């Protein structure tokens, strides 16, 4: 996945795991990439008050061979950003401009996420859900809204799927799942005590877990069986977590469509049943 990410994406995805020195360097790179491109490792070390070796190890941690490798990557990314720069909102923007910028932000979130999805993991998630005796979607807070939307989709497939709203009900449901079940968990940061506690309950029951998250080095992403990553940027009026929801929804959409295609006639019959049931409620 790292090979498909830009330098800034790599930094964002593991930022929470950095030491204070690493965060200082990460902030320097994201704020002034041109200084990296035109500077030397000694100059960067002097500017940040860090040792050359610290800068070098940071480059390696991001997946680069060294400082020069990161410079080349940043330079090529800067050229691309000149043609596709992320626009921030201004108090002078009218409604149409705000509308356009929000849509552009969402499009960028989807494009960035598409570059980091591991195809083997994605295929594994689809296969696991098709074989499962039961599927449950979990999430807390804003992530619960995504879980419920996923339930709204997957119930149309005819597969045994469920989701709960209440936190205690989610834990109770997780405690009853078995090794033939699949749990889909959504957590933007992967650091929530609620989701980690629920994951621990699922692990005790040997439940196969699929995790949708934005942070590759979080406790959550390290513990789920099949991690699926999303990427998003924080904007003036939307947090990174809020912006990531469009990617989370789209990821579940893609899994849903793949499952329906694999179910073929069985899936078509299930959708027909749902449509007929809903049609009878219309005036």
C-alpha cells in the first residue's frame, strides 16, 4: 500500500504513532515541502533542531530508501499538485463555489482512497462475507451511521446481516458471534476504547474481522484480520473524520455490488423481494 501513497498520505496515515521529534519533522514536511525538495539533509536537520540520523530514519519509516528518495517523491508530487490543488473555502465564496469545493474535496477523498486499497484484502473481504453464516456491522458515534448504511445495503442481498445502534447492544451481539461469522467494524482513527473493546470480544470468539479505518498503524488496524484503508484531508469546515465518511460509504458500496454480482440470480431474486415489499407501502 505504501508504494501507492504520496508522502503526505503516508504521514497522515501513521501520524498518531509518531514520537514528538517525528511529529515535528512531519509537520515541517507537510508545511514546507519545497524546503525538502531544495534542501539537504543537513539543512533540514538544522531547521528542525534534529540530528541527521533522525531525519534519515524518518524517511525510512515512511517507506523510502533515504532522504534523496523522499526528495524525488515530493518533487513529483508537487508538480501534480499544481494541476490538482486542494482549494480551501473563503469567506468570499458564494453558494455555488462552496458547493463546487465540497464536491471536489469528496472526489479527492475517493481518488486518494482508491490508490491505497489493497486488492487482495478487498477480495478477501468479499469472499469472507459470501461464506459467512452471519454478518454484523459495528461502529460507534459517527461510524455507527456508516454501519447502519451498510446494513441498509447488505440486507438487500439476502445474506444474514444485522447492525445495532446502542453501544451495549453491539457488545452483546458481538459476544454471541462465532467462528463462522464475519464482523465489519468501522473506526476512522482506530484508537477508540469502544471499538477496541468490541474487537477484543470478537477475537475471543474467533470471529473473522474486517476493519475500515484511516490509520495504518493504529491498534485497530493491527488487530483486525482484513484491514481496508480510506484517506481524506481535513478542510476548513470539516474534520478529517467527517470527510472520510464518503470513502467509507463508497467502500461498502463496492463490496455490496461485488457480492450481488457473485450471487447472480440469487441476488437478483433477493433485490426483487425487497423492491416488492417496499412498493406495497407506496401510495
